C-alpha cells in the first residue's frame, strides 16, 4: 500500500508526503507514542529540501537542556501537524493492536489532533478487530472500516508455493506436507 501511494500520488507532480510505522508486539517498550510520532516527523521532514525554521528552532531550544533533552509528545505532534499542513500527507500505521493500550490511546488522541490541524492529512491504520472500537470512538464517523480476513484459497496457494521453494524438499514426504498445510490453515483461520 505504501508503494501504491508513493507511485500513484507521488508521480503526479503534487507535493505529497507518505510516512509509515510498523508496530511489533515484542518491542512495545521501544515503541512509545513519542517515538512513533518522532519517526513519522523524521520521514516527513526528510522529504523536504530544507528543514522548516520552526522545527529547527524547536530542536535548538531542546539542545540547551542538560543532556540535550528531546521534544516531548505534544511538541512532536504540533511539529508534525505543522509539517503536514503544508502538503497532502498520508500516515500509515500497521499493527496498531500490537502497541500497549496506554500508548494506543495517546496515539489515537494525537492523530485526532494532527487531523484537526491538517485537514489534508489522511491516516491508514491496520489492526485486529478489537482496535476498531477504540478508533471508532475517537474518530466517530470520520473513519471508514474495512474488515479483511484470510481467504483459504490464498493461504493455500501461498503455503504451497513456500513449500515448493524449500531447499530440503527431499526431507518431506507428502504426508508431512498435508499435515503442515492442515495445521497452518487452522491457525491462520483464527487470526
């Protein structure tokens, strides 16, 4: 989806920015709301030919603190909203259900603030169904939901292809392949 946004919208001469973040449930401590929005801000600013003065000034202000303190979440969100307001912006967050509940609340609240500051910003979130309720509460009717689930045919084709690419295929007989297919299909249907 990121490639599609970049290819289809970026080539049209329109000034757009696409920033993305992938959550990982095993890295929840490292993936705070401030860290997420800092990463998005770096991606957006990285596309500028020149760093906006207000962002330079903000970081210079923080350098004066002992140890060069970093901007906090409210300041980062404000800078991201400011950068996003100068161009059409797409923020893509994958696996929102994999961040901690308190950080998820901060993230949704901050996204709402960015959208209010920058009406041309669009947000694309992916996550398991239980996150939909949180998103719906925060964004009310400003969000569109699309439920996507695994299709048996697609999963079967993918697994068969991967098994065919196995470098040690002589170690697996057809019974083991059938067993592997069966177990993966049952597990995948639960996701």
